């Protein structure tokens, strides 16, 4: 005899609360395991592809992890130091940019910005603050990451966790399936498949979109000679994960820098703007439709809310799991909405056939 619905809600509700409390207290301790699980999930289709072509699972996983470690080592040695150096240079240049803006406004709007104007004093103060606080913010961010868990721990634990999870991924999925309550197993399997489809379409697809678009911006901005093109392109590509935000932030920053660097050279400024306009056309009409496909139901506002809420509750780990959780909650909400529209609470008594109608039938 199955448990009453009220008892099941209490049991699973209590389990969910306990899980949230455990995550709250563990915090950054589980960061390497969250990263390892995310890497294993992303790489599992490649391992399945190798396995389908005759390679053993351990050999396929070993090839994947070796290639991934080589790419990571190249990023650590080549790309990341350049990004840090250019970011620090950008913060150091901010006072000069503020002074250039001040001179620009003074020459064209002398009545608006005079020597004692609050606007002029504010611009100077903003430039100095951004320079000092920007470098401080960068150092704080780097030190806080190393404070949550040391770089050595990450480098040692994450690959090991990812390797073993990827090696046993299919077996673990089968064991979890075996533990599902039998009455609800079909529904849970349906929801899990929908969540997996959504995550695959959004995270894997959108991650590749971010990489390709960021690479396009970096190459384009560097080719036209824009200072800090590497930082601006990487930032724009990374923020493309949240639709429209990458183009607005990256495009605004690039065009703003181009105004100061190329003022008077309208061709160069047009090229910088054209890079972002063409990038958005490629992203909207070619890259995203091919790699992500149709809408997966993750609205930009929903993503921003998830990042804010889970980041506030669980810190850096919360930001890592925000998108998967947002996708999962979105699938469950759509499923619950469909069930609601099929139920009497939505349809009402009037939608039910009357006794007279049944007699006529």
C-alpha cells in the first residue's frame, strides 16, 4: 500500500530541507566536487561516443582527461596571465580615461563643466577611485578564490573527482534510477530527461557559443588595434551566457574605449562598433540556432534572478549551480503548469460533463 500523498510530501520536503542545510554549512568545502561533477556531466557524451566506437570506458575517459588537462595547462600558462595583466593595466588607465572625458566635456560644454563644477570633481574622483579600488577588487577576487579552497587542492582534487565520476557515470545513473520510488519513477524519469535536454542545449551549446563569440571579439578587436581588446572580448564572450548582457556590456566598453583611443578617426570607431554588430548577427542568426537550437525556456531575467539568489545563499558554489538549478526548476514548473491545466482546479466543475450529457451519450 502506497504512502498517502501528504506523508510523501512531508518526507521529500524534509529531505530537501536537510540537503539545503548541508549545502549551506559545507559551502566552499564541496567546491572541488561540484566542479568535478560538472566536468564529468559535460564530458560524458564524449565518453559515450568513444565507447560506442569500440573503446573501453577507462581508455576513452583517460584520453578525454589527458586532452582536457593539456588544454587547461595551456590556458594557465598562456591565456590567464595575459588576461590578468591586461585587466590590471585597464584599471591603471581608468584615471586617464576619466581625465580625457573631463577634457572632452570641458571643450564641448564649457557652461556645463567649469573648474568648480561638481560634475568635473566627480569625474576626477571616479577615476581615482576606480583605479585604486579596481586593482584592490582584482586582488581581493583572486585571494578570495584561493581562500575558499587552495589552488593546489583544486588542481589535485577536481581532475581526480571528474575522472572517477566520468568513469562510473552510467553506473551511477542506473543506481539512482533503481532507488526511485516505483510509483513516481516514470514521472521522475520524464522530468530528468527534460532537465538533461535543457542543460545539454543550454550549458553545452551556450558554452560553445560563448567561446566562439569571445574568440571572434578578441581577434576582431585586437586586429583593429583596440587597447585591452583581449579583456573586452573575453568579458563579452563570457557574459554572452546571459543573453543580451554580453553585447551590452562588452559593446559599451569597447565603443567607450574606442572613443578615447580613436577620437576623430571615425573609420576605426566604426570598425569597433561593426565587430559587435556583426557578432550579434552571427550569434542570433547562425551560431545560437545551430548550437543551442530553439528556446529552452531560460529567460534572461530568470537567469539573473537565479544567479543573484543562489550566489547570495551559497556564495561561489551557489553561482556555479545556479544555472543547472534554474533549468531544473524551470522544467518542473512547466510540468506542474501542464498538470494544473489538466486538473479540476483549472478546468472547474463546469468543464465536467453533466449527468444529462452522459444520458444523451
